[in-house]
């Protein structure tokens, strides 16, 4: 039995699932053509030179440098094992437990930036995935990966640290303009994940709110005030982003 969904196939095919998957998955969850290609983790590091005049050389602390790990990895409510953030105010919420990035973006970035060596993790992501991107992932999408369950919570709006990490000034602004920043997920059920596993789509409650569209609304590429007001009430969008859209909608009303 085959079904269709925006830009990727969904099929019921229980024989493709390993017997280690929970029974509820084997008994009828949707299987996408999406795969977890690699897992990256990293701890905060202090880099740069104290007192340097060049902004690109000044001292800074970040956990954006992520490195691939193999084998089973424990995913908790806030982090993967071996992973942490330096700025917990900006990156430490349960709605930012794991960062996804589309593997399909890498060929263009390597060419555009002249960095053929750019490896998975260069955008600070934990999960590099094939078969999904910002146009096919929606807020509230719930995926089973291994024994863990995660739910898409918000787009990722990169800051200057992405530029510094890759040695490309203003890269974060370019990523914002393209909408290819990736997306965050909260962990509904901690478990064990491993590169090579499929992503099983359990639920899609808000098909109208793709990550790409939410980005477009944030950066006013879609400028309808009513849309911002509606997003402010989306219950599975992270509270931080709901506040952003709520404030924006109030500003629209005041004009």
C-alpha cells in the first residue's frame, strides 16, 4: 500500500523494519525514504586569542564544532551523549535537544564556498539526514529513530558562530537568506540512535507549517500579518518562536 506526501514517498512496509523496533512501529507507522546518515557530537571549546584586534581571531567559546561518532549513541531529553552547548540561554532548551541538517545541501555549499572538504557537522548539526529538508519537514512532525522519539520544534536561525566556525564571514546571514539552516527537535522519548537508521514518521499534525515556510514568515518573505498571528498560536512550535511571532503580530496591529 502506497501513500504520497509532499516531496517524499511514504509507504507501509513492515518487512523493512528490524525486529528491534518497538512493536507499535512495526505494526503500522509510516516509513519515509529518510535516513540518518551521520551523528555528530561535541563539547564546548575555548578558541581564538585573548585581546586580538581582528574579530575573526578574538577569543570565543562554542560547542558548534561537532565530530562524527559511530555505533549506538544515547539520546537524552536535552542532548546526545558526548554533546553540550556553551551558551545555554540561546541553545540549551529542551526544544533544542538535537539539531538536524539536510545532507542534500552540502554539495551546493561545498561548491559555493569553495570548500570541497566540508564534512557533515560543518553546520553544527547533530543529525545529518538524507531524504528530508526544510521544504519537507513540518513543525510537530514526530519521528521514531532507533528507540527514541523526537518532534520537530522550530527552524534553526544561525548566529555569527556558524560563520566563525567555517571561516566564512557572514555565512550565517547567507544561510538565513537561503532558509537552509536546519531544524531543531525536542525529545519525546529518550533512546538509542545510530547512523544508518531510517526515520519513521509517526505523526504530522501541521502539514501547513513546513520549516521552510516558518523561516519565510520569520524573515518576512511571507509577509501576511494573519499568518504571523496564526503561527503564534501553533502549540508545537517552541515557546521562543511563538513569542517572536506574537510580538510581531502585536506590532502589526499597532501600525
